[in-house]
């Protein structure tokens, strides 16, 4: 929920919002470009994901189809890897890169990768922070004497910002694992690895942009809180 008070601090958000819009556009264009290039291995995203999971000792993880486009994700609570139809059925370089990236998250879970574990631990705090921080801060801002609510809103949103920050190494690490696996297993070769890397880098940029937006929101809340002193 955005904090819609238009004052001088609002302009802090503009560069981050522009970055976020550009990142979304870039990932869409990059995915569409490399989804038209079929991998030489001739395997689908589903087939590659299943083989990588089995090879990594993760045969117990189920693969399900998720609704929507680019809705691929690994669910650590149910230990299920969900792939969109555009990934699971496609034999493109883009599909194999994305499928392997989600397998990378499953491997992080299996190996208790520190950043992944921390992110999972703070998920409840981040969810509360992202949903309640702005309303609580807004109420406190309207009643200028009630700085406690503004402070509470800031601390709650800080949890959401920390979640965004810890997400960055988790995503970059999953991509590194994915590219290494695809190359070493021969599912992608030569130029195909670089093409898959471009897809994953474009996707990672959306997380960078989301983090930038969150940090700017936090800075804005702090400045607005300071104006009440």
C-alpha cells in the first residue's frame, strides 16, 4: 500500500519507480526474446527441473503447474516447485534457465543456505510490515502528537525492507547455481548459457528495483516523521 501524501519527499520515489518500470519491461522483453530460441538439448523446462532435482537428491520434491505467466517459484513450506505453463512445456533457453533457477532455491533449502534460511525466518515479519506499516504510520501522521504510531509504522516497514535486502543474495545465488548446473549437465551449451544468464539477470533486476523502491519508501517515512519534531 503506497503512502500517498504528495510533498517534497514524494520525489524520492520517482527514480526508484522508473527503475522498477524499466526492470519489468526489460524482463518481459528478454524472456520473450529467448523464449523463441530452442535449447540444443531439446528438453523442456519440466524435464530439466525434474532431472536436476533427482540428481541433487531432491526426488521427493513435487513439480506442479502454476497459473499465470512467469509465476514460477519454489514453495519451501510444502516443498513443491511450481512452474508456469510457459516454462514447464517450453524447450527454450529462457524456460530452462528459469526452471533451473527455481531448482536452485530448492537446493538452497536442502543445504540450509544462510541467506535463504534468514529470509524464511523473517517472512511473517515482512508480511505484517508490508501490510500494516503504512496505515499505522498514516494514522500517526494525521494526529501529529502521536509519534508512537509513526515510529511503530517505521519499525514495521523496516522488517519489509530487510526482507527485500536479504532476497537479493538469495536470488543471485540461485541463478549462479542454475547456470552452473545447466552447463555442467549439458542441458545448455556455449552461447545458450550466456543467453540464459541474460534472462536471469533481467529477472534479478526486478528484485533490485523492488529493493530500491522499499528503501526510498523507508527514507520517506523517516523524513516525514522528522518533520513532526
